[in-house]
């Protein structure tokens, strides 16, 4: 006998036979003979007693069809089936409309959810079809009822939900030396260990591109300079061998000499070994430059994920002080400054300079000259960003300037902001680790629900009670996803689990990944701290000390609870200052529908990212740094400090170093600088005008307006969703 019914959305409710009667009666009333109450009751009784204790809605409807077909009223069965089909079509109408918008390449928030994805291409369309149809499957079959309810009511957002069924992980910092020194197998091809700088450059690209197809997040190289440095030396030796072959003499005496730097110079006036050495150096530097040029070119043209998206790639560098490492850095910066193709700014990889006192920051540091060059390149090309290895929370007790492997103890950043360093289950390092998955909490909704409470203390206390409830749900959801991810087999991630992830090389192809993925992190993010504070105390943290104190209390409380979760569930939980793109508008749209337009809270179509001071708030870089810096120590899962500067930054690289100085002074973990950069796609003219629609040199309207969206660059705003476009229009210069 039927007791409970599983609804289409997964909810379990008590069985109600009146719903069956109503459906049969409605079908009967459309026929000439009308309704037959006796038959309705008879069919309902038979279904109630024949059914299992728990049944789905679809199973019950199938039984109604069969009973009607076996009854004298077969015409009712036909009407019932037709009505059921119409209802199914109506339920699918939303999906149908969405598919049509994708097919017609309409510019909307569905097709422009990710500005780095071209959903107008066939591969992009296929990805979007798959993405939008997978999410309901996850809601219906993979989420627990409590989690599903929290998502439905706009309290949390599960990132990369479309990838949930694949069991993939988010991101990883590539131990590139494993691949360069040992080779690897990717797909049907096999790569031997690298011997020269050109090969090393290509293998670095292949590693990032291959892993991107095994994961749903970004790919990063934590020590690009250290990894490629050995191949500068081997390429130099190869050039000496070429000289041997050309001259017929033995030149072993100059193969292993030490260099302070690899610098190109004219051969005029040089004789003997000095001339040979300089020739080999010149050729080596030229090859390194071409290898770096090829690397950047490939990272902006090699597509992954079915051919619709370039790899979301990042590289960290700046602390290798060897002559070879400095050569890699110097030529990488030079080719970045030059641009790709016809001089365009490279969107990827996101480049990150490792700022370290005693190494790469102070005038007395070995790599200070390269740091100044990095500031010059950033002033023109937006990259590199800067990670602060001197921040108290980014330091490692094992770091030693004399250790050639010290990069193992340097934090590395995933370009948009993701940070992995601390580790409860192994070595404290960024290398070979990444984020497993993350979920974001809507702080604004929790605050709005408390606004009607007149007493401020009670209002804030109620907010924290609500926050605790949602934090528990978010932690539960991440643990449930972890339990699902850990059942994946190593062979599902052939490169990741053989060469990249810590411990993965010890797994057999049919082993589950359970024993190794706890090296990664589970992130609980947040969005809209500014709007949350306005709802609770009337002002945001950039304009009010009381709000700043409360903001730090909220994020500090999250950090404390997440430490508790790490202990309770035995995972690496972390707080993430969420980089919201599509989510920035999605949360807001639902809250506006529920609560209307609330001044300062829901009156814009986006919420402010994480703990940032609102983009529309006028303040100095110093004030912004003072407000946002304390949150970096609390957000171990990742954070970023942005500054918008005015004018043509190419003539003012000191403005970039001034921002880095703010990092150093205020204990900021990671930062980037935004500025205007326009480029004519027809003649190559560049300027920093706030609004440039027509090229003053050739009259073209084909203008590339470079902008940063959530940590990465986008050469056109055509792919931005409406919320991020609104945020872009609201941005003000910090001065």
C-alpha cells in the first residue's frame, strides 16, 4: 500500500489519493460521457493497494494509465495521456526556451555566464547544452534535501555544479619538474623528458591543457622560473656543441662555466673563448625568448573543454636568482611586454610575481631589476599580478634563501585568487595540491532577513545564528560532494593522478582517489559583505568603523567555524573570498524578487565580490588597503586586493610599485592593478582613454577594450553578463 510519494524535485511527501481522483476526473470531464465517480474510486483504490510503500509521481501516473486502459473508459485513458504529455512539455518549456537562446546565439546571462567561454561556437553551444541540463540532474539526484532547499532559497551557491557528476576536482598547482624530467603519457601520445628550452615550453603548455580537460577549474604552475631554468643551461650546452660541430674543436672547457647572467651582447672586439661564449649566450637567450613567446602564444590559442575555451592558466615566478632562472624571467617579461600576434595583450596565462624581501623586492635584492621590469610590464599589460611571500600568513618556517628547492615552501596563487598552502594531511606547500570544490554563502540574504528587528544587538545576534545554520549546511554539502568525488577511479584523471597530484603516482588505474584527495581543500566562500553590513548597520565597511569591526567579526567567525569543521570532518576546509562572475547577479536577482529593491542593498543588479569595498565607493588606494587587508589573513582559501588607477600607466610604472608597497605595509596577500587599455585591432594604436570608440590614427571602430573581470582579463565585454557589465560601469578610480 502506498504511504509516501517522491516528488520530481526529490522531496518526499505523504500519499494523497485525492490528487489521483482529481486528475482522472479532469480527464473524464473532457469526454462525452463525463465523470464516473464509482470508476474513479475503484481505480484509486486499486492503485493505493497495489502500489509499493514508496513510489515516485511518474510511477503512480503510469499505474493510472494502465488502469484506465483496462477500464471500459479507454477514451479517458487517451485524454489522460495527452494531458500528461502536455504537462511534461510545459515543464520542459523553460529548457526549450533556454536551448533556443543558445542556438540563436543570444547575448544573455545564460550564454554569458563565463566571459572566458565562447558559447557562440558549436563546441561552446554543446558545453552550454550539457551544463544547463546537468544542473537539474544534480539538484534532483545528487543533493540532499537540506542542501537542495538551501540552494533553492538562495542561501548558498554550489560552484561548478554542472561538473558535479564527473567527480572532477577544481584546480592544481603543477609540479612541472615531474613531467619535464620524466615525460608523460597524454591520450594516445607519449612525451619523452625535455632536453631543451623549446621542448620544456611546449610540455608546460601540454601539461596545463591536458589537466584542464580532467578538471573543472584553473591550472597553475607554482615556480615557472625554477622549473624551466635547467633547460636554459642545457640549451647553452647545445649551442656550444653546435660550435664544436662547426669548428671541429673540443670546447668542453666552456660548457660548464658559471654565469652571473645570460645577457645578449655584440661580438665586436671579442676573440677566442670569449667570442665563442658570447655567441652561445646570444643564441641561448634568443631561443629562451622564442620559447617564452611560443608559450604565451600557445596558452592563448590552444583550446580545451571541447574546443570552446582556452586554458584558465596561471604561472608564478620571480624568486629564482640563478642566472638561468633570471634569463627565463627576463625573456618572459620581454615577450609579455611586446604582446602576442600583432602586439595584443595576452589574456593568459595570468602571471604572478612572487614578491619576497631579500630576493625580489628591495633595491639590494638580486632580482630587484627584474621586479622593476615586472612593474613596467604590468603598467602596459596588466600582468604580472603580485603575491606577497612576506605576508605573515604566506611564510613558511622551512624557507631558506640558500636552499635551491626553496620554491617548495613558497605559496603560489591560482590567478583569479585561489590559494592552497596549509595542510593537515601532509607537507605545507602549494605544489601538487589544489581546491577540491567550493560553495558560496549569500551573506546579504541572511542580513535582509534580520532587517526588521529593531534592536541592533538582537538583529546582529540573529544574523550570526542564521549564519551558523548556513555554514553547517555548506560544510555538509562539501563533505557530501567529497564523498562522491572520492569514489572516482585514478584512470579517470590519467595525467592528474599520475604526475600532478600529491600521492597520485602511487595509485593503480582502478584504485579510487580517496586516499589522496584529502591533500586538497574544501572552500566555503562568501559574497556581498558590503551589502550585508549596510543591511545590518546602515553603512559598509569602507565608510564606517562600526561596519568594519562587524565585517571582521563576521569573516573571523566564519574562519573559526571552518577550523571547527576541519577538526570535525577531518578535511582541509578554508574560507574563500569568492570571485563571483555569474553569481554576482544571480543571488541579487532572486533576492530582489523576494524582498524588492532595498537602498544600498538590492538597488543594484550585482552584489559586491567577497570582502571588497564597493566598486562605486570613492577612496584612496591606501584607505582601500587599510580596510581590505585584515580580511586576507582570515581567507586562507584565496583573496585579492584590486586598485583602479587613472591615466596611461605605461608612462608611470612607479604607480604599480606604489601599490606593491601597500601590500608590504599592510600585510596584503595578493593584489592586481586595473587601468584602461584600448587597442585598435586594425592598425595597433594603443591608448588609455576612458572611452574610445574610434581609432584616432586610422578611423577604425574595431577597438579592443581590455578589462579585468574576476581576476582574469577579457579583451571584449561582449561576453560579460549584465551584472558584471553594471559593476564595470560603476567602477571608480582610487586616488
